[in-house]
C-alpha cells in the first residue's frame, strides 16, 4: 500500500483534481442526459466513466496512485469520445455546434499533462 502513495508536489495533484471535478460536473450536467437521450451504449458508458472520475478524485485526495491511473484512462477516453460519437457514429452535437469537442479535448490534454508530471515525479528515475 505504501508504494501506491503519491509523493508529488500537492499543486500538481490539486490541478488534476480540479480538472477531473470540472469534467465530472460536465458529465453529470450535460453528457449523461445527452447520452441517455441518444440511447445506445453511451447511455451506459458515460455514467461508468463519470463513476471512474468520482473514484479517481477520491483516490487522488487520498494521494493514491490508482487515482492518477483512473484519471489518465478517463483523459484518454475524453480524447476519443467526441470522435466516436460525432464522427464515427455521426451523431450531431446536442446544440449543433461543430467546434464543441475542443473543450473536452483541452481538458483531456491538461489532465494527461498534469498526470504525466505527477507520474514522472513518482518514478525512481523522475
């Protein structure tokens, strides 16, 4: 259990928690209702990823490395979700705004960037 503890500076972990919290609220307010309205596998996948976000936030508050890993998984999913939904499945955005995916992509890139910083600081050669 001891080698699952994050030793990185608190500010990096706080940045990841803040970004994950913003994404969790976004999923609750916009993506879950939209996924349920669209139906299909997204109505199940989006709430599952929201749950992963919640668990990730709790684990990061406890400075557990698994929170970082779950956050990175969700960040990667956030990069591919708009491509999957809007391009591959050809579902239009709820508001009809073509550039909307830029926001989750920026959040995902920031989550992955800060996660990389924390991950690098917690490896023996980092």
